[in-house]
C-alpha cells in the first residue's frame, strides 16, 4: 500500500509530517537522529524526545526541533540571543 501523495501549491509551506513519517524518513535514509541534530546544531536528546513523542515541542529547543523536522509550523528562534536580550533590558 503506497502512502497518499500530498499536494501543495507553489509558494505554500510544505505539509506537516507526523512523528511516524519523520521516523520513517530517518529509516529510509539510514540516518541517525544524533547526526541530524549535530548537523542542525541541536541537542540530540531533545531531538530524539520530540520524535518519540516524549517531548511535545511546545517551547524552547523542543519547539525549534519540531519546526525543523516539519512536525509543526513556527519560527526557529535562537534561545541564547533571546536570553541575552532579556538580561540586557
């Protein structure tokens, strides 16, 4: 059984993925979550937690990972620069 194809219009965001689809993508590519996280300068434990569903990806680094993986829409923020701005104010 082949997965349903998703249609998208030019200029729109790509469709969101499910956790199962993300896990399947990693398996098909033979890539590790750790390697992906290091490549994207993210914590491997948080990436694994988001993919497994242990972390919901609501705030902070887990949110960033979920956005980068295509699990949710949103903006990827640099938490360190936000912290610096908050301290400076």
